[in-house]
C-alpha cells in the first residue's frame, strides 16, 4: 500500500535520520515505512504486533518483531507520539527516557525580535540532527555556538535570552 504521509527524521536510535525509500512512500502494517539515510539496512517501521521498532532489512522483510529499539506503547499511529522507547542493552531491553522521534524540521528564519537580544535571536537556524526535550535542536547559521533549545512546555531556552516560539 502507498501513502503520502510526511517525512520524519528519527532522533531515536543512534541519533539516526530516517527517510522514506523514495517517492512514493511505502507502508507496512498500515503505517509509513522509513529507511535510514546513512545506512539502508536500518528501518523505522510498525510491527504486526502494533509497536514501532528500528530493525534490519531482514526483519523488515520477515515482518517480525525483532529490532534494536521498540516503542513501549502499542497501537500508536505516529512514532512522533510514542512517549517511551526500550533499547537493546545486550540480552534485554531498557527504557531510555531521553529518546524521541521528531518530525523533520526545515531551516527556520527568526525575525522581529528587538532590544538587547535582537542580534542573538534574529537570524537563520538549521536542524543539527539532535533532540533536546524531545524537540529538534537548531543551530544559528552565523554562530555555531548558538543553539535553539526548547523546554518541555515549549519555551525557547537560550543561555542569554528567553523567547517564546
């Protein structure tokens, strides 16, 4: 089955980014199938038992439940909405609270801030492929040390200034 669902970047396992195998998008178990850009043998997929997992091509092809990380919650339609993930740590799996799947973020342009922080806030920002408080981390284009980080309630955190986005 084919779908037109949006692309995702996986910030879950191995700080990997996943993309669809190319237009059109493919589905497995009625959910979008995403392939890791950097290594085509890794897939973020929905299992027949209703969990999201990162697995190998052979597990994808077999449609089994094997993988290196798995969603704790079952039946979540979008991996972005998964709250907890278990990661393989040898012979068992452990919940890792810092893991999250986030939507692919396009570069952003912030403008209109005035006052003493104007030059620090205004400008172009690009995703760096990392997650902070389960949101994409963005780096200011003209200052590699300047990052846009979000608190859990959506407040934009900055070492020198605060702004609500």
